[in-house]
């Protein structure tokens, strides 16, 4: 149980790093397209993506030993991702504000 809770925390952190809760897909596409002309902004975005992806992989590695089969992993991991999205909606804006106080 603690294993799954920790995995949900890492999933929620990945979503917070990616700013999933406040960035609509169209805005995300415009931001990526606009960053192509600014290498520093593009590099920062790539680093954010890699950090978030690493957190998702870490969450899966933590949770996997607690699941008996690959099918159970798929079902439980999907549920944990949904819970992580809810957690991100609750705490994500506050975390981002603490990380970037002037943003």
C-alpha cells in the first residue's frame, strides 16, 4: 500500500513538472512551436519533459513489484495515474507557485 502511495506521489510530481493541470493541449502545441526559435526555452522544456518522464518511470518501477501480473500492472497503474491527476489538480498550482514565486 505504501508502495502505491509513493508511486502516486511520483506520478503527481511528474504531472506538476509538466504543468498538465493548467496547460490545454492547443496552448502546449503553441508553446512548443514558439520555443523552436528560442534554444534556451526549448532546452528548458526538454529538461522538464525528461524530468517528468523519469518520475513516471520511477513510479512504475516502485509500484511494479507489488503487482502479480502485467495485466494487474496495467489496470492498477491506470488507476494510480487517474488518482495522480486528481492529486495534481489539488496541489499542483500551490507547488508550482512555491517553485516559481514570481510566476
